């Protein structure tokens, strides 16, 4: 037994000595890629994850929005010593850091200077650890729109640009490439669900999306899941199809019977079909049940009150319009 313990101690000391020797003879970035990468990351960097409050009221919003270079709240739960920690950003699908590391102080971070979708990286020295679960979407500012175009993409003109006192235009727009369409935006939705369905074929494309709407849609799905006897919507097969998300003002004018200043233009509305009873179809009964779920969500979350339109005619098709405009509106189409 004594010999066994001595042998284990010798092995441990040998490993420690080897790591120390490597530390003195090899640059840390090379060690990060070598056989001790996992060990170093575990010992040098604590684990961290976004706090529960980072995912909205529903707890299911996977995208956080920011304008370039702005300071935003990004609450983190750090499981370990947070001393001398820095952070940086990496674009989804890439390996190089997109920004230089900055000291991590409190829960505030500075967004990258360029539009795109980013993941947070914890950094200590030359070792880094990704923080999963929440993607940062850096938007193209509305101020970049000129003569109805945003970087060559046709957006059109918002009513507030011509008439004072109307709903202010969005702060910015997501810049979406073909590789971005499948990025989760919530538990049940993806970035591609909010693309503008116009005749433009070039990429990138641009869309406004409201976090309040995302929260509301996920709360509606969670309410329906509770009707099926589950508090976890992931355990219930809820089929949700977004017929229309963002509609640019230019495209909105061509949509038959669309409101002149539709909430779709602000990324604050979605026309959805949710298969409530799970029979593979969406009928007027499903639409009515979705409407009931919206009413319940608004009672529980009055800050998400908004519009509800039930469309069940042969002409319009069967779907439900849901928005979070800030005041109650109801209609049938």
C-alpha cells in the first residue's frame, strides 16, 4: 500500500514537472492546442454560463441584441475564481478572436464593432473558454439606411421618417447570411423565421426583430405545453410555423390587406400556425386555442400586451397574428 501511494505521488509530481517545463519552453498558445489543452483550460479558466436572467421572461430567448461598440448587460454565473478574467468575442463559425480581450468587470461588456453573430469567450492569459447558450447579435444601425436602402438591400421608408409622432423605426437590423439562417433565436425559432419574404435574392439580407415578441411567442408555446401536462415545452412536440416575421416597409406595401404601419415592419409581429392538438394540421380550432394562450400570457405578463388577430378564412388561410405593441388590439381576418 505504501509503495502504491509513493508511486502515485511520483507520477503526479512528474506530470506537474512536465507541465512546468512546457510552460517554460513553449508559448502558451501552443500549449492550448497541445495534449494539455483541456487540463490547462480547466485549471486556468473557471467555467461560466449566462445567468438565468439573460434569457428573457420566458427563459428561452437565445439571442441578445446590441448596436456596434455599445456597452450591454451580459449577466454571467462564473463557477470559480473571477480574478484577472478578460473577455473577447468570436464570430460564429470562425476560430480567430474578433476583438481584443477586455477586463471582465461586473456584468457589463462591450459589443464588437462590426455586425454579425458572436459568441463570448472568457480569456486568462493566452487561454480561452467559450461561453455557450447565448448568442450576441450585433445589428447594423438604422442610421446607415440611406434613400430606402441598407447596404444595398431595399428596406423602404418608415412612417415616422415622414410624419412626426409615429412609432419610431427599429434601432437596427440583423445582418443575415445564408450560414446564419439556422442560428437558434429562441428554443423553437431560428433566425431564418424572420427573413423578409420579398423578391430580393442577394445576400446578406436584413431583418428587425423584437426581443419582446420572442419572449411572448415562447411563453405562448409554454402555455400550450402546460395544457399537455408538462411544464417543459421541450418534452411536448409543439409544431410552430412562422408564416411571416419581419416585413420591410417597401414589402409591406405590396402585401394585400396589410396595415399601413404594420408591426411586422418593426420586427414586433409574427403570423404563426401552432398545431395545438398535435394532429399534424392547423385548423380554426387550433387558431382559437392559440388565441386563448395569448390571452393567458398577457394576463400573466401585462408588459407583453399587444395585438391578436385570428385568420381562419379560405381567402387568408389559417394563422394567428401575435405582436407586443404595448396596448391591446383584437381582430379577425
